[in-house]
């Protein structure tokens, strides 16, 4: 991860909480409420591009692009 990546998102829509779940094999998943997924037009099996970063205050954040495309000039692993 590029630690110099500064993110300046626009948060004027809405927010929600998502629980982290683990299965028996130890895989972690983040769930999204059905109403949120419907409102964002997400479909089962759809791939999302996610990034871990830090906000200007140093707090960890996760950024998810809902269109399935990576950040500009970046290739996502398969």
C-alpha cells in the first residue's frame, strides 16, 4: 500500500455500520445491510475494489469503489 496516498472523499450522502464476521475456516467478511445493498444497486457476486488507508487524522479507513474498477493507474489482483 502506498502510505502517501491521501484520500479526500465527499461524505455527504449517508453512512452505515457493517459487522465483521468470521467463518470456521477463519475467512473474514464484511456484511452490508440488504437495504443499503439494494439502494447502491449491488448484486450478489459483484466484485468491488477495496483499499485500506489512513485518513488525515491517522485513523484506519477502508475505501470501496462500487463500480468494480481500480483506482486510476492501478491493477487489482484477481
